[in-house]
C-alpha cells in the first residue's frame, strides 16, 4: 500500500467527508426539532461540530480498514445517527418523511455548492490540482451519500421515507425489517446489487442534473 497516496487521498477527502456527514446529520435533527421533536437538540446533535457526529468505528476505523483491504476500490462508513423520537412529531407518519429527506437534501445542496466552487476556481484561473480535486471529491462524496441514503430500506433514509409513504399495513411490514436492514443492505452492497441498480444510476442522474445547469464536473482523477 502506497502510504504517500493514502495521505494524499485522506487530505483531499477529509474536509468534504466531514462536511457531508456533519450537515447531513444536523439537518435531520434541525427538521425534527422544527416538526416537534427536541430529542436531538437536547442531546447537542443539532450542531455543525463534526466531533458530535463522528463514530470512531464507522467514520474512521471501518473506512481505513476497507481502504487497505481493497486497495482503495471499496469504501464504506457511517456517522452516529441523530436520535429522533418519531412519536413526538406533530404528524409522525407524514413528518417522518421530511425528517428523513432532510439528510439527503442537505447532501445534494452541498453537491451544488462544491460544483459552484469548482466553477468559480476554474473561472478565476486557479490551477492548483489539490483544490480542484477536492471540489470534485466534494461533489462525489455528497452524491454518494445522497444516493446511498435514499435506498428504500430502513434504517436508511429511503426506508424511512418509504414507511411514511406506504399505507399502514405495508408500512408496518417494511418497518419490521429495520433490525436486519443494515445487514441486508451490506449483503446487497457486497453482491454489487446496490452499486449496479441503484447507486450508479443515481450518480449518473446527479451528474446529469449538474450538466443541465452548466456545472459540469468530472470524477476525481483516481476514479476515472
């Protein structure tokens, strides 16, 4: 394993990843508070302090182990989920959808901001690869978080959205999958199902939407 390459990769991705997970989780808590549940607010989780959202295993150890084990071809991680008591929401079934959507929406807003920053740097004649590649990484990281979290299986945000949209009987069936949802999703990821039939199609859509607004941006060089 090339240690110099690892250090460079960590330096490029550290800021985009910290912003991505921090704003994602804080957005869940902020919307939950707005809709009636103060749980995350009282626990200090509606904050842009990344330390409050970092999970030592999921955010640091697991991605590093996977990076070394797969030579950087497969990465996965997670932050500490923001606690939400859905029973405290004013209209629990409906408001669950908005709370769940807040995280992916925050990521897509960051996609646009990183793409705008990239365009501004290029327009200003900045040629320093580090900053340009960081913007590309910021777009990719947030698109991946946006797409992956929308996968329609709890405990992912997409699963919560699905539960909120389905009639009660079907919603209860899907909700019962949550204790095993993480393992089911990981199995589908390892089998390549999530990447081939969900993640990549949404990534193509995301980059396509940026193209429509003249915010064309390529993948970071190592991933081309």
